[in-house]
């Protein structure tokens, strides 16, 4: 009888341990499943961010936008463009706002506009570099880290996502030049003759760079034809300057000469060139009183033909 009771007790203990072990295994499996689902969910969130806002396509788009902005011309834009002024005969007449703006204050605001442009371009560059580094860092978490490491670093990953999202918002706002804060009165009270001062608003605007058409620009024996365009193919043609100079070798004693031609079109023919010589042509927008920043201009080098080459071309055409 005692032996039978002892056997029952041992069996009960074994069953109890077995049930406890099974419960622990089930609990462990349930925790593993929860961790795996959490891992997949959070990994999907990071991948979605990488494939949308931080995709290689978008980063390349921002890089192209930055390169274009670096080549653009930045101008000061004034609103309103006209103001009513009382003349000596006390009659009101409409005049250009620039006619009544204090020249010293205006030059000061142009410097402010230039500084703001340079800061904007530097900040754009820095933010883009931060976004590129952030993409590499997040991609590393996805590709290298196992489930346990990824989940243990989740708070750090979330902080990085939040910071990169803010960087992205700031970068998007920098794609369009902003307004300038006017601290002082820009208008000369003497010129207004008691007229009520208008509310002056200053902002920055951009104009596309001029780029030579390499296919349509060419040189003959003593003349060259140049053609240029803008990326947005603007219909309204504004004055621009075509600079060109003769290129000389360092061993030559001849000093290269150059000229500047004012042009209000997208083509120009340059006459009186020397045969068989290389010329450097540069196209840029004309300086205006509202220009605050320019850093880039397009340049092309063309070599005029010699008499022998031109005669051969004429024979071939015939």
C-alpha cells in the first residue's frame, strides 16, 4: 500500500512538472511570436520611410534642385512696385517704388538678401547630407541587425526617424526663396511730401541660368553663332551679356583680347574673329539694381576654321 501511494505521488510530481514545462514553453512561444510580429511591424515602418521620403529617387531630385539653385540668379522683389506720390503742384502721380526708396537702406537690404541666399544654400547642402547619412544608417539597421538588436534599438531608431522628418520639412521649405524682414523704413520721407507710407514687402526670387546650346553653337572662319536657353524655356527674353575672349598660349607674347555684347534674344552672331583661333564665350544675365546673388555662368570654347578647312567644307557641300 505504501509503495502504491509513493508511486502515485511520484507520478503526480512528474505530471506537475510536465504541465509547468508545457505552460512555460507555450508562454515562451507566445512571447516570441509577439516579438516577431512587433519586429515585422516596426521594420515595415522604417522600410516605408526609406522607400518614400528617403528614397534614392527623392534624394536625387533634391540634389538636382540644389545644383540648379546654385546656378540661379537671385533678385530682390519689392511689393508694391508703384506708389502714389504728391508732386510740387500737390497733384498725385504714380511712380516706381525704386524712385522713392532710400538708396543706402536699399543697399543694406541687398546685402541682407545676399547673406540670406548664401545661408539658405549652405543649409540646403547640410540638410541633404544629413538625409543621405540618415538613409544609410536606417538601411544598416534593416540589413544588419537581428530581431533582438533591432527591437533593443527601437527608441534610438524612432528618434532618428523624427529628426530626419524635421530635416525633410525644413529642406522642402528651402526650395523656394523666402521673405526678408524689413527692420527700418526704406522710403525717403522727403520724396513722399507727406504721402502716407505704403507697407513695403521684400522677398527673394530666382531666375534660371542661361545655358549654351552645344548643338546650335558653332564657329566659321571669322564669325561664330551662339545660342542659349533656360531650363524652363522662358518666353520673355531679358537683357543678357555675351562675353568672349581670344585664348592664347602661355608661350605667346600676344595678349588675348575680349569684348562684351549686350543681347536681348537667345542667339547672337559674333563677327571679326581670327581664323584658326580658339575663343571662350560666356553667357550671363545682365546686372540689375535688384540682383543680390550670382555665382555661376556657362562657358563654351569654339575654334574658328582655317581657310583650308572652310574651302574643303565648301567643296564637300558642292
